[in-house]
C-alpha cells in the first residue's frame, strides 16, 4: 500500500510540475491565430492559383474557344498579330499564346503556366471529341468502349474500414503526439535532475522503482492532458466545419463506433506507457542532453508507427501478423489489422497482454538503469557499460 501511495505522490508532483493550464491556453491562442492565418491565407493562395486566368489564341476553331472558355478568359488574335505577340511575351516575360496547327497545338509562353494541367485537360477533351466525330462514333459508343468490365462480387466478409479507419488513424496520431510531448518532459526532468544531483537525495528516501514509476505515469499524464485538450478542439473544429458546410452534425455520430473506440483507446494508452518506459530508460543514461547522440532515439516511435502502416498493404501477410504482435508496433498495427481483416478472438487480448507485459518489463528495466546511472557523472556511459553495471549490481 505504501508503494502505491508513494507512486501517486511522485505522479502528482510530476504532473503539477509540467502541466500548466496557463501555458496551455497561451499555446492554444497561438495555434488558433496560426489556424486563422493559414485558413484564410490558404484560401487566398488557392483562389489566386485556381481562379480564372487569361489565354490568348490565334487560328483556332470556334469549338476550341468554347472548350477553353470553361477554364480561361480567352482573347482572340488575328493571324497577322501572332508574331508581334510572341515577341511581346519574350520582352515582357508574360503572356500565353495558343496556336492550332494540322499536327495539333503550339503553346508559346515565357515559362510553363501555373494552370498547364488544366489547359492540357481542356485540349484533351477537345481532341477526344473531334476524334469521336471523325471516326463516326457517338458519345454513347465511346463511353461503352471505355467502360469497365461488368463484374458482380459476393464477399462473405467485408472489412470495417472507412469511418472506423479514420478513427484508428486519429488514435495513432494521438499516441505519437503524446509520446513526443512526454519525451520532451522526460529529458527535462531526468537529465536535469541528474545534473543538479537532486535525484541522489530523493532516491535515498524512496526506491528507484517508485521514483521511475511515478515519473512515467506523471509525465504520461502530462502528455495525454495536452493531447486530449487539442483533440477536443479538433472535434469542436469538426463540428463547426459540418455546421458551416451545411452537412448535418449528426454525421459525426457515424464515426463513434464504441467497440472500436474502446479497442483503439486501450492500445493507445498502453502504447504511450510502453514508449514512455522505454524512453525513460534512454533518458536515464544521458548525462548531458546537449551533447548526447542518444537523443536521436526519440524518433523510434515514429519509425515503428510508420512500419505498422505496412499492415494496410496486406493485413493477412506474415509481416502484418508479426507487426500486430510485436510490442513496439502492436499498439498501432493491431487496431489497423482488426478493422482490415477477420481475426481470431485470441489476437486482440493476446497482443494487448504482450504489450502490457512489455511495458511492465520496460519499467523495471528503466528503474534498474536509473538506479545505476544516477550516480554516474562525467563521461556518458555506453550501453555495454550500463548493462555490465546492471549485471553487477
């Protein structure tokens, strides 16, 4: 009972130490300003690029003018004006001139136009329609020739992707954000205390396992609190989007499949705890975070999450099965595989138990590394030296 009381004390101390609601509100204010700037700036940029632009044509058919008018303001020149206009393009470094020849089309411009693809699409449509007429085909004949082969399908199992997959990706992002935030706090807490020699006094009063467990839980809670707040704002933003877009807000309920959310949440929380235990062990070895090469290991969670996305390629492959059971990838791979294929009932509880066991072992390992490395000063020990000290302790 004394163990849990001490862990709770350390957990609350770490949480209150790092989680400041004032700083969160300031951060939210900055994010909202960036969102407003990005939203309206993006709309202006897209409108300036995708808005109607002008194109000058010479010696083109009336049908092509009608086709180009769907995307451009078309200016028509007489044939004898073409050479002067081409010279003006080179001199003024602006302008687009399109000419029609027996072989096709000729485009004159200072550089490739921003809307070249849209121009190519309009020319393709015009060329295709002319080809259909020249071959004596009707539009219905053309559509029939290019139609996909008729195929009727009957599947006994249909994977629950779609909206469930969207929620799964949300929780994966939730986990990565929480781990990144927690890892920053761990570096500040563990390496900072080691440099100030504060931890030496504390571990003389409580066991290293209690100290490490409290840090893992407290810092995890800090990261989760920040991500939950941002997630709430994201959901609120989604609701506002539905309102302003005219879509019914009730559509959000289609994403709330409670069994799926329960699975995602359980694996996400255990994944965050597992990664924080591993990263706490890494931080315990680091003497000076400014000169340590081990800091690059903070990218491990992202690499393993990206690897888990390979499940999408073939959820029944040997690789997918391995990733959904391997503890460093199962927190994200198993939920994805669960919605992508038909699983035996043992997969979810079995993978979760293995993930939980890994967290338990990593927290024990983190405490052992912390216990032997907290008294080390000067040169940062290698992993081989840490392993030797753990064996001898």
